[in-house]
């Protein structure tokens, strides 16, 4: 069974709703989930917030977070996931924000750096990962990582 199918099956059993907030993955997480028939019972929606303005206006990411930590940070990923949870009224929300490349990397945050968030009703977890590879590979690895983490969270 495909990963997205497992997530939707487990979420249906548990009676939970899911949403997303994506930047570097550009909607690929939401697309993976909505590719499955019946996903509308579980998936409430997704916000693709590529610009900092969109992160602020749509998800409520604070100006201070963006100024002090940047869009590619655990702090931003946390606020993105929590914003998605709030605006889509879901039980779990995931977020992705990173540098897929080929440009945009720095010494501290090289291309392939991706920050993730998973928000639930009572807590939010964040992760930072580095995925070597080209733009497509970084994005695909990011989707796979966050979907695996979401499945763990739903099962716990």
C-alpha cells in the first residue's frame, strides 16, 4: 500500500482531518494525498505559501520569525503548520519550507536544507533535514519524509 493511502486509511480509522502548508514542495504533499480516491473525507486543504508575504498573510507567520530566523527555519515551519491547523480546522497539519535549489543556498543553509512542522491540537514538532540532490530529488525526499512523519503521528 502506498504511503499516502496508508495515511488516509489510518486517518479515517482514527477520524482525523489533515491539512498542509507548503513552500519548497509547492503543493506536492497535498497532491500526494489528494491523488487517492476518497481523500476529501480526510484532507481539509493546503496553502502553498511560497513568498514570505503569503506566509504572513495566509498562515499568520510573524514578521519577527521571518526577520530573526528566516523562512527556512524550524520556527517558521512551526508557525506554518499551526497556521494550517487553524485555517483548515484540521487535527493534524504538516508544513515544508526549504531550499530546493539550484540557487538560494548559503553556508549555514545550503541547498537541500528543509524544515518541517507537524502540528496537532496539543503540540507541534519540528524537524530540519538535509537532502542532497537536484531540485526534484530534494522536493521528492521532502514529501516522503513529511508523509512518513505524519503517518507516525497519526498512529501514535
